């Protein structure tokens, strides 16, 4: 083996910067950082009804993550994230598409915690989509103290819309218009990000990688067709800075594997069930004041997702 | 091309890692940050191996990824094994497998540059031989099946024993031996009948 060993390509030792960067990533993962304290906070305690709707909350998430400088290096998602995403894509692809004539129903809980004051706002929304992903109807309302999501008192949207009923109000985001080939989908999403399409105006200056990650997260909250869902996961593999974090709670306290992207003022994670890779919800922790660490936590939970016979019907 | 007896100019074996890797991992179950001690101990070697196979740029990321994956899987680690090197090399080998095209392209490039990388001072007959072999070796490595290449390079470049290589790859030791035998045969063909591994001389003290 001596000759074979000496014929190995000549390589130098890792640079100090590379060693340090790797150690910082490991230590950060091990420590959980300042985020760990927030993650351990009980999510469900002290719920009370509020007037804010899902639209305001979703916009809040977006505004909170007005970005800035990606802290996570790399030209694609991390290897660990890629592994999770490949599994998620395979699981999505194995699902059967909804039958024609059916509507797809989803119920989502959104929680916003203001850490400084302890205020916790809960909102829930019910949405009905066509099988191709076209939003059709929505109701939103405040969540009740008894933990039941009731939307009967909230505003409703009825009829096809170019705006998705997930609260972000971004136009031209219809799932039916998106390609299911991962390369074409990636090109489309980055092109939209570059030209300010399908994004709220005040965040046009955010890095394209974050805009694409954020948009994919919003699409995954919708009951998009299996082929598109698989393509969305596969596209995430090519988004720089996407990493994996374990044991992240959604708005209901269910813990899963999160695909996260860290920004200068916080992080956003898309949470999947550990074994089935089903989408559970999302979590964002943001800081509006650097000296105080995390100031706001936004979390969503997909409470139900099932085909139904008509709009405004429930499983 | 001069065949060099394997016992000449043999570099010192990398000393066995202190048998307290398991203790570090055990401690990290309660104190996660303790896991960084494993990084401090093994990261440079993992980087070197990854850089030899994929280049320095990719090695930076693979080094970090290896320890992140190890950290997440530390609860599955067999604490009876004091030395974590095989475990870590197994992880980085699986990561390298995802870059198969990059690795093969790198060998093809090294093959083309093989005769031009001998600019460094030549200190021994073995190095003369090694430098002469570099181009043909890269060519041969590019065509080896991945399982053979992984096995061969864990022994040759990561300096793992057969037993450790088997642990790293999750295969029986017998499989390691048979893969090495087949890899040798392919290399021998590529080198016109000369076996550049010298395995006959080393097999006993490495197995």
C-alpha cells in the first residue's frame, strides 16, 4: 500500500477558516443556541381569541424575515437536508392524486407569540382547493380557548381566486401554473423571484434563495398535487443554505424534522413528520431587536387535509 | 516503472485514536456540546480523506456534514467501540458517494496532470514511483466500481485496517478482503501486471 498511499493526490490540511466554520456549525447544532430556549416554551399555554386573521399573521411572518444576509454557507442544501428532501419527494410521489370532482380541504392553525409581552395569538383557517391546486374558498377565524378551530364567524372567500387562501395574498401563484419538472420549476421560481413576481412588494430586495425557500414553504402548506409536491421538495435540494434541524415543534406542539434556512434576523423552518415525511407545519423565530434575541415566534400546523365532496364541506 | 518493496519508506501508521471516543459520545448524550471534542480530534483527517477524493473545496463541506450527521446519529453509536474513526469514515464515504461524478472527473483530471505533479522535491525511491504512478492510478481509480474504490481507499488513504474498513462500510471482513482482491486484479491489469498495492507484503499486519 505504500506506493498507492504516496500516489494519493497531494492535499493540504484544512484551512483555519474551514475548521472553524465546521466547528461553529456543529456547536450551534449541539447547543441549539438562543433558539433552544424558545423551542422549549409551551406553545399551547394561555391561548386566547384575537381579532387578527391569518392574512395578517402570514404577512407578519414575511415581514419578520425581511432578509438580509444568509448565515448558512453552501451552494445547495446540505447533504443531510438533501437526504430528507429526497425521501420526502419519494413519499409525495407515492401519494394518489385527488379524484376529479372532489375538493381538497385543509385546516390550518397559526400561532404568533410575542415573547416580550407573552401575548399569544391563535388563528385558524379552512380552505377548499380544486384537485389541481387552484384555491377556491376560504374561511378564517380566531381559535377558541377550548382548542377547537372555529371559522364560522370569520370572513370567507368564495370562488376561484388568483390569490391563494393561505394568507400571503401573492398573485400569480396558482399551483396549476407551476411545472412539475424540478429543473423547470426551479427556473420558474427563481425567475419569479428575480422579477418580483409572486412576492409581496416590500420584500423584493430579499435574497432570491430566501424568496424561493419561503415560497416553496407556502406552496407546501397547500394541498398541491403529488407531482408538484415532489418537485417542490426536489427543488429545495438545489436551494443554498437549506439545512435540517430535528425535533422542531409546529403550532400544535407536534415535533418533526425541519428544513430550515437561517437568516440574519432569525430562521424559518418547514416541518415534516419524522417517518412519513408528511408536511406538519412551519415555524419561524425572528428578532426585531438584536439585543433581545428572539422576539417573535410564528408557527403553523396543518390540522387536517383531506378530499371532500364540495366546497364548505368538511371531512 | 519501478516496483518498490512495501517495507521501504513506509510512513508511520496514524496512531490509533485514544479509545475514549465512545466516552465523548456518551457524554454528549447529556451534554451535546461535548461532541465538539470528537470534531477537534478527527476533523483534519476526515478533511484530508475527502480532499484526496473530491478536492479541497468539497472537503470543507463534507467535513462539516460528516460531523453534523454523526452528531444526529450519535444515539445509534455502539458505545462498545472506543474508536470512532471507522464510524466517521463510513459517514464521509457515504457522502462522497453522492459526488461520484465529481470524483471520477477529478481522477480524470489527475490522470491528465499525472506527469506534471512531480515538481515537489523527491526524497525517496518510493516517491519517484508514487509520482510516476499518479496518472495511471487516477485513471484506474476512475474506472473501479465504487464499492471496490471505497474499500481500497479506506485502507490505502484513510489507513483503516480491514476490520475497521468492514465496520465503516457495514460489511463483513470477508467482503473487504474479496473487494480488495478484485480491486488489486483490476489495478494490476491497469499497471501492466504490476500490483501497486503491495498487499501481499502488508496483508498480515493490517488484517
